[in-house]
């Protein structure tokens, strides 16, 4: 291998997502709502993690595809991170992933076959551990390496979780710490060290498999995973879809400890400001110290969960049983309690 994997990419991981405003332009006139075709339960209208098709037997078919450029130089760990990230979309909707296909673009002449094999092996390790068959895929020659999965899952009608459904008074829970984008940026710029890399790799490869158990809890009103649009962007998706607002306690935000020095130095990925520019009009920023953590693009980020107060004990028990760290970061509120035009208040 003549170059590091991360040297090939301008933006890494989910930070390479097309920015929200541009994506809206790309999809203008192509929005598919529920019922647009027979059996379609959720299309691309609500910003949900998967498209959803009704099988007609009480089960729903979930389908997602997620791939990105390298944010780790170790090929095996890159494959693990990409797989954990893609499978997360199914778990974020309360489902069980059952089958996956690989999506790979690879500069074979530069990086070689063995590195590509390591990526695949890492993905297979995560899929196997989750009971998912990595059954096929598609590869092309491409000068900028990309890798991910197309994943199929199943969920019962009753267990489906979406961005919609959050209610005022719900508690807001986040699993995993924030700071993945900042750690990745620091390492890519030659500023980070071994501890930063270890923390980044640990976060990226931790799965969100607990989402399947959470899907069975009726008091989980809405759920998504936090990826390239940052905590703020994905929280706003829930607020818009559910017709509610959110109040976030800045001091409660979970942070990857190794990322704190980079937040303090404003070592942010370029796409962090892209996120802020897209969402600032809907945010009352009462604590400027939370800025970096709210807009930092995450890859394989945690689950963001809106939970009825009466179901908190059951949800916390499920999270503990799965050894999943979690933090209560705020609550969903009546939007009329926020300043006009604002959907999220950070206190």
C-alpha cells in the first residue's frame, strides 16, 4: 500500500454526505410518500433511516444502503466501521438485519487486492457477530475508495420506529459519546495520537444492536441514529416529523474524552460548519460551548431515542442489559414553548 486510506478522501466517513440543502435540490420532484406504490409504507419523504415495504403478513421489509470514504487507515477496521454504520439503520427503526450486500469502489492498482480483502473481512466479522449474512455485493474500480453495505431487515408492524411519533414530555436519550468527526479530523491533519485513534476505532465499531430490543417497547415513540448531519441535524428531523420541539441540556451531552481537546481548539471537520449553516435558523443556542458537539458529523453514531416518561425504566433496563452506555440529554417539548421559528433550544 503506497498511501494511507484516509489520504484518498477529502471528507471521511459520514462527513462525506452531500449537504442537506444540496440534497433537497437533487431530490426535488422525486419525493416518494407512503402509498406512492403498492405496499410502500415509508419512502424518502420523512428522512427516515430505511425505506419500508409492507409484506402483508404483519411484517415489514426494511431496506437501506450506506457507504462512505475511509476515516481509518487500517483496512480491517474500516470494514468493521462501515458495516456497523450500515447495519445501524435497521436497528434504528426497531428492526433485525437479516442480509447484506457489499458496495465497494477500490483503486486496485494503487491499494491492491489484499487491502480490499481486509476491508471485506472486517465487514464480515461485524455482520457475522450480528447474525447477518453478507451474501453478495458489487465492486467497481474507483480512484477514491468507498465501502459500505446494502442491508435488508425485518420488523413487525407494531415494533417499527421512525422519526415521527415523539411527544412533548418525552425524555431524550443518546447512546454513544459525541466527537467522532473531530477525532477523525485531528488524525487526518496529523494532530492526533494513538489514544485518539483507539477511541475513534472503539466508537466506530460499537454496534447499535440494542435498537431491536427497543423496538419492542411501545413507549419508545421515535428513534434514529446520529450520523453525518450531527446530533442537531438528526434531532431536528425528529422534531419536524413529530411536530414537537426539543430542549437539550448542554452539560449533559456525552463526549468522547479524547475529543474534548479538539473541541476546545475548534478542530472541526469542514462539514461541521455545513451542518450549522443548514440548521442554525431553527436553534436557540443558549450555551455556545455545546456548538462543536452539536454539529460534529458522526459516523456509526449512537441512537437518539424519544421515550415516554412511563417507559424510562423499561428502556434503561434494556440498555443496561445490552451493556450500551446512554445519557439523558433533554426532553421533547411543545413547540409553542420555544421562541418563534425555533425547534431546538440548547440550555
